[in-house]
C-alpha cells in the first residue's frame, strides 16, 4: 500500500516509520519538496521512503495521514489539493490546540464544531477518519501496557473507511478500536487529547493511554 504523510513532525515521522515497518511505501509531504527534515527522515528509513510536496504525497497515496499542527490544517489541505484526496481515506490525527495563553492548552473550536469536521469540509470528497489524536507518538505503534492493548477511539462518516482503518489498527498497529460514529464525534475525541495532556503534566510521565473496560 502507498501511504502519504502530510507533515514532518514527530507524529508524521512516527506513523511513517510504522507504515514502513509494516511493509508499506511512504511519501512524506512538506511545504517544500526539498524540506530538510523530510529528506533526513527518508535517508534513515531507506528505500520504501520518499518525500515531496504536500500535493506530491497526496497524489502518491492510497491512504493519507494528516499529521500537522491543527492550526495549519487548512493551509496544508489546500496545498495537498482536494482532487488529490478525493475518494481516499484521510486519517486525521490532529487536534485544534490553542497555546496562545500558555500551558495547559485549550481547544480553538469545540461543542458545536470540531477540527475533524473542519478537515472533512476542507476535503469534502475524502473519507476522513479521526484517529491517533488521543495518545502520544511514542505509543502509536504496537503499544505495550499492563492490562493488554489500549483502545484507539475513532470516528468518521464513511463506514467502509472506518472498517479499513480499524483493521489496520488492530492487525498492524496493535490496538483495540472503539468507533464513536460520525465525524461530529471529533467534538468529544479532541477534548480527550487534553485529558491525556493534563494527566501527563500532573504525573510527570507520558506513558499512558485510554482503554474502554467492558463487562
């Protein structure tokens, strides 16, 4: 499978590395095709890694991963090109964090809208699935915790896209999956990121994840 990663930060690099470990080809997209961070990452990852612009990565991919700062989503998706995303699964890992007042961050949108819904509006022909936004990048791939694998909470409007992402999460990434419904459930998933952050700040450790207990 061909995977396009939009973003050169820690999340993009971690997920790109994970997809390569699973045998997939990954193209990392950046604003400029000559981005130094993307080039260095590709050199480290080997033959299955390549890089280019956001549009290059989106056009290359069968599945696209949005791994930028939430505040940059509009600019990045416009640069990627809606036509390059049409008909493709777009995994939205982002959170609309507002750091303007310092730590802890707040959300720049919520309650009646969400970053996930904004991503779907910006890429109307893509099948957006919110995932990976409630855990740190260090534990996104094959997490190991006492009590078994944690759960990845997801949402999105396209049922087939969610089935494919769920299978990838379970069989490849080592997660349980909890599907919360349509993309509007991002209004609840994005605040879960803040719960994850606040616990990390208070405990002094970022080695935690969520799990839904069932009886």
